[in-house]
């Protein structure tokens, strides 16, 4: 950024929502019918961003480790799974209804349960009652008590019930991890803040199985490792912090738990949880399934139930974090520039390719170069409008690099490579372009990062 160019204001949620719809990141679900509360569709750029964030997490949690493997468990599971996990009995929120306007509220969102309805103002509130957050459905054509199943409220249980399957088929030894990305569903009473809290969402979870005496060591290891992951993605460290769960916050299965919180426009909120779940989960499934889920250390002949260190992050919340953290407005040369400073590894489009003009063979040469780059990067071709406007369009959707083909290209086979963050340009030979882009991505540092 030039010395005369300055950032403008912090981003609001209204700005993010408007940008997402305008540029094809996220739309209201069933938009032509007026939308559906708590449901969102990911457009071309949103789907790409979500997939790139998922792939970055998957690489970090599986590819870079020789003792962490991935699975993809079914959404529908045996109903006894949720009895063993405690979800049938404990996964509830206290609700209050208004007899007059029929609105429903969580009890902790009503200032005075004996007072007036927050929506209509009438003193017609019911006593609080418990409401289970799992979606119930039926498996098979007959709907009776024996056909009840649930849409899973978390992906973690799929890893626990597959503990022995993975252990035996992969020949792993403790410590080892099982990673999973998948959809989960919670019948939330209060959905809010765009895609932050919705009934349908995606989780990225890793369950790390350890010796009971090593739980503290591995808990601290994964706390540090997971926080560094966000810094490596270029997230502003000023927007990240830990929050330790107090005694009144700890889940019934946890010995210790920390949240990695992000400073969203609506406040500090949980992005990822790191939990020491002890041996609760495996012991519960041993009890309810009647199966042996212990681990035998062949070198010491010790048999034990492993402790579990869990890292659990919302993929949809990661998308919102990336949008909020990357968004900046600047005054550049007296004009407003909107830019999304995505890390090149997760940007929906990596390289924009433009011919300076459509004529004199420049468009054809640009198409050739774009096809070459497409083998290694997500590309976008654009030949419409002034080159400055094309740059601005790519800045607004977070494209880190732009390549312009001009008359010099036709003479010496070099192109102009333009960098989103600094707006600087350099000439690069066509044959060196792929290597130069890989080099820039490996060495990427967000402006202002320490």
C-alpha cells in the first residue's frame, strides 16, 4: 500500500452479506421463494472458498502426519450411538413460548421469564421446558418407535465407533488420530449472524487417541498447533485468542477445554474447540454396545482405554472468518478499493488472466497462457472493460495474482504479473510464470503481519 493510501472502516456484517450475494459467495437458500431461515446456498466463489479451506485443513491434519488418517462416516447412525454419547438425554435447551404470538425463545435469552414477551410485549410466557436439539426422522416406510433415527449433531461419534475398525485396518499405534469432515445438523432455536449459527453446517474434527498418562502433553501440543494453523493462513493475530472453559462451561465428558475465539463484527465467538475428552466416549460405547474398545500395547503388554484429545472446527464458521478477516477498504488514488486478502492457498481464484485488448492476437495468446496455468491453479479469464476495472473486480473477490498479456508479450514472451496486496507489478517470462506463482504463494505474508 502506498504511503498516501489508507484503510477505511472496519467491516460490518451487512457489508459482508451484501458482498457475498453480489459476488456469488453465498445466497439465501430457496431465494426465489423468499428464502428459508437458517439455510444458505454457496455460490461459485463460496463453494470454491469452502472447498479450499477444507482442503487446507485436511492437508494440515492428515497429509502432514503419518499417524493421522481420515474417514467419512455416515450421517445416519444407529440410535444407540446417541444414547451412549449422552445426546438423547442431555443435548437440550430450555425453551419458553409465548401463548399470545406463538414465538419461541431460549430461556437464557429472556430477561424476565415471568415478565413480558420480548416480541409482542404481552405477559403470556410459558414456564421453561427442555427441547432436544437433534433432528429426528424415520428409517424405512413405517414410522414407529422402532424406526426412529437422528441426523447426527456432530461428526465425532463416527470416529469413536470406528476406533477398532481403523486401528485394525490401518495397523496404527497409539498415539494416532482419526480426522473427518462432514455435515452435522442441530435444530437450533436461535440462528443468527449469517452463516455463523445455522441448523445445517459442516465440521472438521480430529480425534487423537493417546495414553492416559500423556493427555496433558498432547492437549498442549494440539492447542499450540491449532492456533499456529490460523496464523499460517494469514489470519490477523489481533483477532484470535484462547478462552478456557470454566467449571460451569465444561462439558460432562471433558477434563479440560479451550476455545480458539475469533473477533467477528458481532463479538468474540468460538471458532474451534480443543478438548480433553478423557476416556469417556470409548467407555460409553463399550458399555452400550458390549464390545471391547481397549487398546493393547504390544511392546509393554499394557491394555487400556485411550484418552481422546479433540480438535473441532466449524468449516462454515471458517468461511465467515476468512471473509471478515480478509475484507478491507482503502482509498487508492482518491478512489475506493475493496479487497479480500485471502491467503493464496485458500483464495477461490488464484490467478486472473487478461489480454490488454481483444485484438492483434492478444486474446488468443491470453487464452493459451490461461490454459497452461489452469493445470496448476484456479484461474479466471476476463477480457471485458478497462484493465484497471478488471483488477478491481479480482481484488474484491480475493484473487491474489493477475497476469496481463500485452504487446510486449507478443514480442518477447513475457507477461505482467500483478500482486493484489501491494498492487506492484513485475515482468515474468512465460516459461517461469508457474514457478514464480508457486514461489510467491510459498512466501506469502499478509501486509502488516509480524
